């Protein structure tokens, strides 16, 4: 067993771990990185990248008309080509070229100061746990008797499912539903509560209507109680007796933090119901150890893992106080139409701010570019308190791009006036952001008696 001493040990080579390792190493720290499975983690191999690549193929098939079984195979080939194109960026070779010592092994704590990985014992000034999450597979009776897919296997599937049953109507379930429907599968989504339940219900309804319009069956309040059948003939029975039949099953009910291999108790690191317990500076209950990204049990997105990495660099490398806040973190669901959110939803804002809340909205049907492109479904609404946005919800074409303006506004506590001052090129979908700011100021200008009196007086004085 070789003993290694280092400044920083990063456990997990996914979105969060790679960002910390690259940043710390380039800033002169001695860094060791452990990855027990695939460099790039979930996002590259089983998450963001393959799902967006498959959605893109679904979009092409949808534009073309009817998709064939060969299109499905070709779509999967595209998925793997995209992963292969991005993979070198996350590879062992690249990280070694940045000066990181990469050990391709799972790590686990031996004691509060030592991590064991393969033939190595590593002692580090600071440790960052970035081990991510895995698909949560609940113990539904019968599930262990039928073959099922998760996000870790579905992108490998080559034969198009005739009828895909998806248990779980969250963003992952919905993205997979639309991609498969557009590639020619029948799709039934089985959701125990409300589909897209974490999003604004009004915006979610627009997306759900569009998905249903494409032929996806979305069954809500359908808690899966029993699963039976065999490969090619699977039945899911809901608690209320409804039975859904399909050929393949995808489990997409949520995520669980990857902590099993870590022996956290040996290092005095406590956990919560959702992951590793951290404070605002992402420190665990062992003060030398941080946890970031999905394993920290908060918002589970690649950009959050990346944001956490920045906090760690400030804190662990420069010893500066750095706290993570999450009120300005956006997210998006990349279906068509897209659905995006930053800050408070309307319901959350109303609860927090009561009568001080103003909500303004603008419909895609009022945007000339959206009309030109036949993309008039959707709206934006912005929640405003004392002239500053506290949240924005967008459903429609490119909603995931449009939310960037509001993510900037919330991150910098900007005023609505600063959004209204922007000149957007005509005709762009992005004009929606300016127009919604206009919708905030218009009543103040056009319905103000004071403004009318001033304009009247000025006009009388003008030569
Ligand atoms: C289908 C799907 C689609 C998604 N789409 C998006 C999206 O569009 N946008 C978005 O922002 N997010 C998306 N996500 C979420 C995103 O993938 C995760 O939030 C992100 O990967 C989390 O990064 P991470 O660094 O915390 O973990 P990961 O990227 O999962 O990396 C963790 C790594 O740690 C390794 N590991 C685990 N235990 C150990 C150990 N003991 N020792 C050493 N190594 C270990 C794992 O093998 C893994 O490589 C999606 C997720 C899924 C499942």
C-alpha cells in the first residue's frame, strides 16, 4: 500500500469533482482525483449529454414525420458519438496533463484523515466528496421480477421499445417520454402525484398539454403498487386499480446520493435524508471535508455542481469565506416546449412576499419571431418585489436560453429598469424578456395621471 500526501483529494470525477480538480490544479495546488467508474460522471455518460442528444434526434424525427426503428438505432449512435466527442475533455489523460494525479478506483474513508483507494492510502489537507447520485429504485412489489431500465441503461438500448412505460413524471421522465415518442414509441408516463410537480403548475400545464398532444399518455395520481410480466409484456398496476401495459419499463422516480462506498462514519461525516450534511460553506461535519454536487442532497444539476466547485476553490484553496446560496440557481427541462425557472415560483413568492408581490407576464403569441417560426405556445411570468425580480418562469420555445437573462438579474439583484433598458435585436425570441419588463412599466406610464399631466403641460409649452 503506497501512502500519498496531497493538498486536495477529490473523490468523484463527475461535473463537480472535475471542476474542482481542474481549477485547484491550475492554481498550483497538489491534487489527487479518485474515480471508480467513468470519468465525466452522470452528466456525460448517463444524464445531461445523452438525454439532450436523444431529444435532439427526436426533434429531427418529429420534423421529418414518422420515425422508423432504424431512426431509433441511428439516434442511439448519435448519442454515443456526442458522448465520445465530449469525453476527451473529461478524460484521465486531460486531467493528468493539467497536473492532477488520477487514481481509477473508488475511495472510502479509513479514518478522519485517511482515504483508501485501491492500493493507495491518501492523506490530504482538504477532501472534497463529489460522488454524485444514482437512480432511486423504490421497492415496488414485483419490480425485482421484471426487466427495467434506468438512466444508466436506457441510452444503451438499441431496439426501439414498442411501448415504453415510464414510472416518474419529473423532468427526466418527461424528457425521455418525448424523445421516445418522437422516435416512434408509444409512451405512458405513470406519476404517483402530479407530473412536473416541482414546477409552476400553470407553466407545467402548458408543457403537459403539448406532450399529450403528441400522443404521450400521462397518468397522474397513479401510484405504482405492483409490477408484473416479462420482457416485452409488462404491467404496472396503480394503487387505485388502473393497469398500464407496455413492452419496456423505465424507472425515473428520483435520485439517491452515492454514499454507500464511502464509509462516512469512519470520518465522522453525518448524512441527512437526501445526502451528506453540509453547512452553507459546503463543509461536512468533518471540518476538513467538503461535499458538493448531487451528493450534498440539494438541487441536483450540473451547473450547481460547477457552482459548488467555485465555492470550494475560494474556501479550500484561498481560505476565503465562501457560502453557497441557491436562490439564484436556474433549471430547465429540455422538452419542446422547454420549461425553465429561476428563483421563486409565483406560489412561493406569494407565500414569502404577500401583497408586495407583483406578477407580470407576456405570451409567446405576442412575439413576432415566435409567430414567424410557428412557436407561439407558452408564456413568461416574472415575480417582482419593490421593482426587483425575485423569480421567473418560462414555458415555450428556447425557455432554457431565455432564463439566462433572469438568472443574471437574480444573481446581481438587478432592477426591472435594467432589463427594460436593454435593447434586444428584432425579431428575436429574447425580446420576450424585454417585453415582460415593459409590461411591468407600461401601467405605471400609460395609466399614471401624473405622467399625463406632465406631458400635457410640456406640450402646451412647446413652440
Ligand atoms: C437523465 C438525466 C438527465 C439530466 N439532465 C441534466 C441537465 O440537462 N442539466 C443539468 O444541469 N443536470 C442534469 N442532470 C443532473 C446531472 O447529471 C447531475 O446533477 C450532475 O452529474 C451531478 O454532478 P456530480 O459531480 O455531483 O456527480 P456525477 O457527475 O454523477 O459524478 C460523480 C462521480 O463520482 C464517482 N464515484 C461515486 N462514488 C465514488 C467513490 N466512492 N470513489 C470514487 N468515485 C466515486 C461516480 O462514478 C461518478 O463518476 C441529469 C441527470 C440525469 C440522470
